[in-house]
C-alpha cells in the first residue's frame, strides 16, 4: 500500500505533518519545539529541563491535577523530554481521541500556568538527577565527551549544573518560555488512522493565531577536544571516543551507518567479538552515531577493568582502523538485515512514524518515501563501506577516560 503522507505549513511558521495508516486503530502525535538545552540561557544551564517538568503542571482552565486526569482519561501514553535542539511532547492513544488530545496540548504549549510553587520541588529532583550521575560512570564519561567534542552549546548536558539550577527563578522560567516557545520552526507530526482534512482544520484553529517569538540563532564556540581524564577511585575504567562522521541527509549517511553496524550491530559485530568475546578485555563495548543538521560523529564506548584498560583502548581503536582493510559480504548482509528489520518495525509503529516524519522534516525539509530508504539500504556494499571509512577515518578524535589512572592515546 502506498504511503499517504500530508504536509501543511501554517502562515506563522508551524509545520503540520501526517501519515494516514489505515491498518491501525491508534495514532500518535509528536511536537518538536526548538527549545532544547542548547537554548539554555547563559548562567542557566538546566533551565530547559526544569521547564519541561513544569510546563505540564497546569494549563488553560485546568489545574495540574485536572490536566493530568484529562490526559489519563484519554488513555494517552505520553512523555515530555529535552534534547539538545528540541523539547519533545509525545502522546499515543486510540485515533478517535487525538482531537481531544490536541486541544489539551494547545493549552500546554500556548497557555501553561508555570506555577511558582512547583519550581522548588522540581529543582530538588534536578539536583538529585545531577548527583545520580556520579553513580553512573558510563553516563558521566559520555557527558564529558560530548561537552569536549561538540561546539558549545551543542554539547550542553540537559541536567545543567548545581550552581545554575539553584539560580533559576520563576521569572527566569517565564522568560525562557517567552524566548523559546512559538510556532516558528515548531513541528507537529501525527501518524495513525487519522482524518487529514479534519486534522488540518483543527490544527489551524488551535495554532493558527499563535504568534512567533523573536528569532534566536545559536552562537557556537568550538569545544576543546583533545584528551581528558576524570580521576576517580573506581574498580573499572570508562573509555569514550568521538570522531567525525557525516550528518543525516548526507549521501554517505547510510554507508556511515553501515560501517557502525559492522562494528556494533549486535553480538556478531566486530567490537563485541574481537574486544569482548575473544580477548575478554571489557564488559561492555559499543559504537553509535550522533548527528546535528550540519555535523555528526561516531561515539565509541568501552568499560574495562583498570588492569586491562590500556589494552582495551588500543584494541578498540585498532578495530576501528581495521575497517579500512575490508568488510566481508557476510557482514554486509547481516547489516542489511538489521537495518531492514528496523525499518519494518518503524513502519508498523505510529509513534515511530510520527517521530520519523518530524525528524525527516527537521533535517531534510521533506519526507523520505519508503522506497528511498529501502534503496539506500539495498545499495550498501563492502566496497562502499570501505571507501567511506577511508574518507572518514578515525582521526581528530576526542578521548575521555574515567578511572584511577589516565591512559595513553593510541596513534
């Protein structure tokens, strides 16, 4: 069955995207508001995360409790989260309840109460979240890696800092809302068994007179990069590496992902078999891809015993470099099967489809047809992966380690 994709740009700059999925009874909605932690004000790191907790505590004519009950009565599985660029509001329920859910979210986005008395308990939870990072060495080393690798403010940690969290006031929360929330560049995507004409009309009614905030481009400053050791008296050493890759939308994007899947696409992948299984060097090792609009990187993580940490780092980097020597047809077939399975699963989930629609529009300004994705995966080959790795080798990498002793960076 051909995809039924719809798109509509409101005069105020808000984008509505939808996919009609006739074979399902559910639907999911997904708002992306450009108000992520990269937009935290100077001296106010953590503001976006604090705000995302407060914005749903009363809106429109409903108190915090009334708002929560209204969403629960719709059977809405929902979440609010803060990423680097966007604040995301997501919800999924039976399709017939989407119009009622949209009315409530219009209140949340446009008429939040932002009650003063809710700030203090949210700040306390935020401070606990920051403190808990000290007990999560893997998370801590990745947070530091991103801060050093990405230009500020792209490397901001959503948690913020204790000092900045303590300085957030109700007035600063309201100012953050005024500065960041508005229809311009806000994306609403809906997927499921929806009625497009009715959906379009309702969204125009609910959001058509929403006024935009002033444009606030991000001012970037290059990260320090290099090598950083976080000294901590632990029984294990955490290792994190970042090096450049190609962003989403680049012609080599799927080839880059193919290379990462060869390294870290399941128990048959190279890092798992060569570093963990054959040599028993570490308890965990993986590689992943992180992208922004104009830049991307590969992030590699390994957790090892202190005694074998240096060997773990050396062997891991050697495996990254060994990709240049060749990739087997068997590995390519495994990667293709994994990527195709992921695509099929996404096509059957309204939540995944709503997320994909919004992601495509943000990165590409268009919606990719299923056939385009399928062709990109089918086009993967050993030759293409090796050529890509040679064009984007492991160089200019940032290395962060956490443990009792620093490590020597491999050549």
